[in-house]
C-alpha cells in the first residue's frame, strides 16, 4: 500500500512540475485575454477573451497546430492566428 501511495505521489508531483514548464504562445491576445491554459492532450489554447463590447467570451479556444509559426490575437473575443 505504501508503495502505491508513493508512486501516486511521485506521478502527481511530476505532472505538476511538467505543467509549470508549458509556456503560453506569444501574441497580442495576452493583453485582452485571461485565465489562459493549454490542454496538452487536445493541443488547444483556451482563454476568456474580451469582446469589442467589453464583455468576456469565456472558454474560447484555438488548436495550436493551426497557428504554427504565427502569433495569436483576440478578434472580438475569439482566438485567431495572425
């Protein structure tokens, strides 16, 4: 039982350490979007982004492979490749 708990604790600490290494991609979206995170399984960046009317569009996302070599921007609450 102790061995299982130790292995679980090690796996959990590794996943937290790995998550901290992931950096958000560059782009102007960082000025008007918040709560951004990357889901490594789906390769999607998800954020809450301001619309032109100043309301937040919660949970907008973009598949990062669509934006390789490009920066990201917030276009009226939606993440877009530049």
